[in-house]
C-alpha cells in the first residue's frame, strides 16, 4: 500500500472507541505513510511502536522547529502557541522543572487519601440520589477537576466554565474559530485574574509557586507562566475525565476481564496500564515533530524539515510488540504503553492521572456492586468535535442492596 499522494487523515470517522483497521494494514505494509490532516502541510504518519518512540524521544525530531510553519493539525488554531508544547530542551526542561516537583510519586501518593475522599463523596451522592446515574457528570468530571483545582489553587466552584473553556481549547470542529478564540481568551483572562490575586495575597499552592518563580526568581516569563497555568488546568482534568468513563465502558463490554478485576481489586494498577494501552484517547494525530536532519524510520528516509505525526493508538496495538494487541488483557506483562507519550514531552501529570484512575476504578467497583449500563450500551452518547474521545453521557445502574 504505497501512497503517492497524501491520504486524508484520520482515514475514517471514528465511532465509540474503535481503532481504525487501516492502521494495522499500514503497520504491516507502509508503517510510514504520507498524510494530509484537516489543516497544515502534509506529513509523515508513524504507526509502529518503535518509530513512534523515536519520533517522540530522539533529539533529531523537534517541536520548536514547527515555529513559523503551517504545522499539520486537526484544528484551525495552532496548539498552545509559545507554550511548553512548542519547546525543545533546554527551554522545555527549564519550564518542566518548575512544576515537576508537584507531580513526583511521593507527592502524588500524599494526595491519594484526598482523592479517595472526593471519590467516596461523589459515590455517596450517587447512592443518595439513586440509580441511574450519569458517570460523566456525577463522577468522572468532578473527581479530576476537584483534585487539579485544589492542587493549583483554583476555585472548584468555577468548574462549569472550565468545561466549556477546555472543550474550546481542544476543539477540532465543535466550536467555530471565533468561538475558540473567544473561549480561550476567557480562560486566559480568568487565569490572569487568579495570578493577580496571588501577587496580592500569596498562597502555598502550585499557582502561587509559579508566581514566585516569575516575580522573585525570574525563571520564566509572564507569557510562559500564563501558558503553563492554562495547560495544567485543562490537561490536569480533561484526559482523566475522559478516561474514567472510557475505562468503565471498556470493562463493561469485556465482562470476563471485569469479573477478574472485581474479584481482585488489587489488580487496579495493572488494569489502569492495560486500559491506557487499549483505549485510543486521541481523536487523531498528536502535535507534529519536525526532523532537524535526515532520519530513517522503517526503511523510509524522513528529510530534514519534514514533519512527522505519530499515532499512539496504533503504536499501542503494534503486533511486533504485543501478543493479541486488540484484546484487553489485564494481566499483560509486555512492553510499557505510550498512552502517556514518550520522551521529553511525556505527560507531566501521568503519576496524578494513574493515581486518580486507580482510585476511580476501585471505588466504583467496590461501592457500586453489579455496576452496569442503565438500559443498553447504545444509550451511551459520545463526544464529537474535540481532540479527546470518550462518552459525553454514560448512564449506569447498580444493585441497590449490594
């Protein structure tokens, strides 16, 4: 399947959590192919696990080189212009170090009791109201939003607005360009106001620490501080809020694996890793990397200056790495997944997301016995027009008396 002209990507309209079958064919026959995304210049698409890791981790591929280019993308606006996602080391490393201490394993484990308390409170409310419940509105959104708001020092009561701003921030087609600009502007104005409050009344939270780093230590610019704060707020809840219902949906549609987890909830950490591998969270390709010199990938030479887009879902289903990759196996012991990315831009909040997902699965399965779809699988309503896939509405019920 050698392409002469770039192929429109994504190749098909994605439904539910399906993985495009064409990706498996490409991994076998044309692991690096030319594609044209909705916006921007043509690119190479990397589909194999090893190639994806090279593109994400090798310094011969650059994010900063996208500056001034019409980079391949799913949405009209460029992702986080001038933000941390646009940088290479050492500038990227400098900004990442400013916030990485908040996401160490030790600090995240110290947050686990609070996350558990929040999760239990949400389930208490679900039980008090009675079935059915919407997993998205009643649990999946408020859990990570509350955690990241408390960590950053953002008023959790503003979370309804965060959702609109996040959707705009990640919009591919849900919002018009003008709506994206308007809502991202509102997010920026909101964060600017919170930063001004920290300057007037310092507080011991992550946002306060960024203000100190800016004003007293001169370790980042005003623009960098704003961009970091915005990115942490959006990324700190959006992916986990999508993955909680994704994971529950996948488990409910794989009853054998669900029964195994129910029988031994200590499997939750392993289950989270396998579900991260199995679930295709992104609605398309990630941000492009540009080759800064000629690089060979799977027998194809990517020329200096050419962009490459990676497909994490395809890498996580690579037959050269995983046995029966299209099957969910909570006992899988093979190579680590790339669900959180790889290399310098590996997800900063991965420890936080892992902890929240573990808490979520254990709490839901332990406290809501017989958890199942309220109605049928077909009653699940899916998101569209945004960069992350997942249910918009997931009605659930459970055994009222355990």
